């Protein structure tokens, strides 16, 4: 949190020794954080000198009134003793108390080998970090490469269309979130989310992510922070093996005993009865292997659609009006949702000032995602526009959702001649005709695009839902259809599968197997996945003692 302290020596004897919280302080975007003391004093009707210290707990942007865009603050204040009681009684302030720390009792059981974690995305890294801090010396097996090497492979894909199935936007150090917008927003209320933000700050993130309402790191910020977090895990006694792909799990009498993996074309075995599965949502071969060995899996809802791009300035003006590009306002975001019958249609993973990128991880299959850098200053802004799918929409099989996605990605690959992406002006998509030329918005996707009718790729009910949603969104953001370009296909919004687990976060039929994060169906973003990793680590520590 930003902490601003005033006159501490002069007024030390007057401190209330009670922190108070002030909510809903509205300040013009034309002001800056250093003017908060004046605004807070005015709202409370006290002198500025009566406020001895101030912390920003939360800062959000209120752009509902385009003629007067404002920041909304929640502040933690130390007020002079003479004013505190009166302000509390008037209801202008509330007493602030920090959440109590939970006392933790470590388990006493001895483990077979050390904890093994599959995947170095947010869930796996934060599970490993939590365990390592407490003396458990975890081993991470990551099928992809280190970030530096991985970036070379990603750049090669964008330049030439050559895919490395084991090192790409989905696989490698940091997981899929490393090559994204690095969003840190979450709906979960778990206090562990605060731990995640604090750890990211320790690893180099800006202190502001702890209090701004919609923090993001950008792909450039994510890469530096993930490298620092990996280094910290190793310094604490953990180990990370890259190019180490899980190929099997041995289960005896319903208990995990061994992780089998392939590294540099050599097969290895690691004995363990603590196996954290944090593979992410794109490891199809891992799901298939789990099904073969009898681990309980079930279908779950997910969503598919396309990415829509607009000029960044268009979205900025639509959201900010005359304030666009002024007073330090970042590129504008939007969040849109509608209903099409009993299905949801919504925008997902909005990347202001970003680009559309190839997120394929299998040969012969194409899918895309959005990515932006910390500055969010590229020419276009993009987001996914997707329709929800129910479990019954796909084949009656635990892996039915995977097959549904695979069929769409193969169609996209075949229609676009490889890892070029099929594109269409949004207005042409609504009419079902190919786009002849792009006037306003030039698609940002690399290695290149192919004009195609996207209606031919998705099932009719998906197209119908997207079109119905687009009409509604066009009423909320003028020109959303006319000034938009669609790129296909967005299919990795979330895992179509859930690996069932109990209250102890362990697989319902494989003791010692802890499925976690997005890939297991229990998270939806960097913060929720990281938080799930911490929860899993805590469950492990409750049962087992560190060696």
C-alpha cells in the first residue's frame, strides 16, 4: 500500500493508536495521490494536520460519468485522538482491524520422497514457493523451457509459423499467464490472494498492485517476476527441472507412488506420495493419461468464440470521452456480458493496447489468445467474445469437451493454411460473407492472417449466440460491430474438464494426488490459480512434516 505519513514527531502524543477506514472517497482523475490528504480532510470536515498518516487500501476508476471521471479510494487513516470518537460516532469512519493470522499446525507423517509438482505456472510455482519456505524441498517438473529459451520459440512461431509443441505460449516457465496481459484481478475473497500480491511485489512487481482495483503486469513484467520467483524457490531448497514432461503416474492400492517423466528423450521415475498436478488447461495428453490410469474426471462448462479487435483510441474514447489520453489514464478496458437464450455471451481477457497471438500447443490445431505489455500502448485493443458451453453440448465422455475443442481448432488450422489465423470484419461476420479488405482496423496477429468466413468454423448455436451478444454490445459501445475485426479461434478460456477432489483438495480416488489451478478446473486466472496452489501446499503441510 502507498503510505503517506505526516507530522509524526510533532503529533506523536496525539495519535489515537486506532486505525480507521474511510470508504468511497471520490477524487477527480486530474488530481494525484499526493492530494488525498486534502480531499480526505475536506470529506471529514477536519484540518489536514489532524490526519497523521494515510494508506491507500484500494483505488478504482469510476468512468460512468464521461464528463467527470473520478477515482474512488478506500483509505486507512490515523487521526488525532480529539477527532476519532466524534468521527466514529458520526459514521464517517469505521474502526479498521487487520485480519488475524491463522495459527498453523504442521502434520507429523513422513512422506515418500519429496513433494513433486507438475507444472511451473502460477498454481505450481506458488505451491512450490509455500512448501519451500517451510522446508519441504519440492521438485517441479515442467514440460516446457525456461522463460528465455521459451521466448525464442514463441518469437519464432510469430515470425515463421513454426510451432514447438513443448515450448510455446501454453507450456514453459510461468505458464500461459506469462504471455498474456498479466491480469491480477480476481473475484475470490480468499485472504491468500493478498499473499500472492505481496510475493509478486517481493519479486519485482510495482507496489501499486496491492491496492489498485484492476492491476496488471503485462507480459514483459510477468517474465521478469516469474524468473525471480523461480530463483527464490531454488534458493529455499526447491528444484525445477525443465523439458521434463509427465508421461505416467503409478498408483498402488489407491495411492500415488511414482511420477514418470520424460526429459531429453530419457525416461525417469520419481518416487513420491505427494503429487501436485498443476498442468494448466492445455495438457491434453495429461488428461488422457489420467483417464487411462483411472483418476476420476468429469466434464464442466467452458466457453469458445473469437477475438475482436478495435483501434485503441476508439475504445478509449468510448469509455473515457474527452478524458481519453489525458491525466495519466491508461488504455481503457471494458467488460461486457449478455444472454442468448440460456447461454452466457461475454467478453473475456480484455487486452487494452495489445495484440492477438497464437496460443496453439498441438500440431495441426490452431487457437489464439490476447497479449499486452505493461505500457498497453499498441495500436489495437482486443478481447475474446465467447459463448458458454454446457457439459451436455459435447460427447458423453469425461474427455468430450477436449474433443469438441480439438475439432474446432483443426477446422481453424485447415481453413487458414497452418498457423495463419482466419479473420473477418465483424460486420461481414454478421452477414456471413468474406472480408475483401480491412479499412480501419488492421489485424495484429502474427505470423499472418487469411480472410475466411468464421461462421464455417463454429457450430451454429455458437455463431447465433455471438451475433446476439454483439448486437447488445454494439448498443453499449457505439461502433463495436462496424469498427471491429474478428480473429479465430478462442477456445482456451478455461479447462473443459474437472479432476474431482475432496475437501482436503486431494483426488477423490487417488490418495496423494492434488489437482489444482486452471487445468484441474479450480481456478480462472493468475491470482486464483496461485491462491489454489497455496491452499494445496497448506493441505500437504497439515498432513506431512518437512524432512
